[in-house]
C-alpha cells in the first residue's frame, strides 16, 4: 500500500485518504468537521479589507471555525461560506455581509491537526487494561500516613488524633471508607475527595490549596479525574 505523505496544508481529499490509512475507516469532510478539525482557506490580499490582512500583503490562511459555517460544510454545501474568521494577527473578525465565498476545493487542513487527531484516535482504540483487585483496593482510599502528608496543617483540626481513632471526621463515617475498619482500626482508609471537600466546606480550606495537594502527592494522582469532576459538579 502506498504511504500517503501529508503536506503542510492538506486538501480535503488528502486529509481523508491519510486518516483512512491511519484508522482503516473511511473519512469524509463531514467526519473531519465532526472530529473538530478546523478547515482553512487561503485569502489573497485584498486592498478593500486592509484591517483583515495587516502586514500580510501576500495573503494568509484563514480558519473557518464558526459553528454555522462548519455545519453548512458538514451538511454538504456546494461551496464555502465564511462569515467569521481570524485576521492575519489571529484576532476574531466578523466579515462583511454576506461573508466570503470560496470553492470547496480550496479547503485545507493543517498537518499538525491531522496528526494530533490520528494519535488521539489510536489511543482511544487501544484496549482498556484490566484492573486487578489490588488496584481496586488502593483506589478505595488512602491510609493515615498519606492523609497526614497531604492534608495535615490545613485546618484547626487534630487530624492525627482523628485518624488514629479511625474516625469518620466529618460525620459517622464521613471521609472514612466504612469497610476498611471491619477488622481493625489499623486498616482504616479515607476517601481523599470526601476529606478535601469536607475541609473546604467545614473548615473553609481554600480549593486552590486542596488542588495543590492533589497535584503534589503522587498517591493522589489517580484520584485527580474524580476530584476535578466533583469540583465541576459543585461549581467550584
């Protein structure tokens, strides 16, 4: 099979052929846009629009990113209509009514955008590794030493004593994982997200300080996606 080399700015046909080779699936202009690739057209310098071109007296590649413009392309329009773009200095600019029209064959896609999309699709196509039981147990919570390393000193709370007693801290169970103390207090673990949110809600510990704890401690890295999702749901 012939290896397709991507030019710096690929035509729609070149982009589709290259992605088909990378993914073993067919590609169309509509699918390119569905995957949030930004098409460009080359605008030759036009003295009627000096603000648009600035010092680019030879012209420049203008992006087509407005949803109405891209959805028109995805729907199978016979030409390109650009109503909003970025000028030569990359400042968003609304074009004079009704916009600029160009032929479909003038559309171009940037090589770096295509390569980035191909890499993303390959990652997503990789099989999800099977989680072993040990990994599930570690995700259940963090132990006393880890809690102290991440959160000690953030609030007026005798955190060390509460952990030693295997307390829930913020309620009956609170941040403590209930099943972890069935055998002995020594095995108690705490959910760091519940703990962090409690420190913010009850003791007014700043979210910025709690975020830093999740970034600084390696044992909290696996909790970051759930932590960020919780903050988003709470609007914090």
